[in-house]
């Protein structure tokens, strides 16, 4: 859990720093995930879908890079 020592600073500044640390530590995301029970099957399905999306993005990036390369250095008709 993020902590700050606010001896010589105003409350507003300390609160702003604390909020930034909480945001960077992804505490809110963890709380949202733990707010409701997720069945093991739903968790597996969600993780599989996340993996599919990551793979699709990576594949699209590769294809785009390949097409850009071919358009720059490919054979001209």
C-alpha cells in the first residue's frame, strides 16, 4: 500500500501525491476485480480473451509493418 510522510507540506499537496501513488500502484483496478466473485471458468475465459486480443494486436502490428516495408522497398510495377 502506498504511503507518504507529510511533515512539512500542505494537506492538499500530500493528498495529490498519495492519489498519484495509488494510481500508479493499480490499487483501484485490484479493488474493482475483487469487488465481485468471479467463477474460475469466467476467469479462465477472461484471461483467454485477453490473450487473444494481445495476439491480434501483435499480429496486426506485424502485418502493418510488413506492408509498410513492402510499400517502401518492394518491387515497383
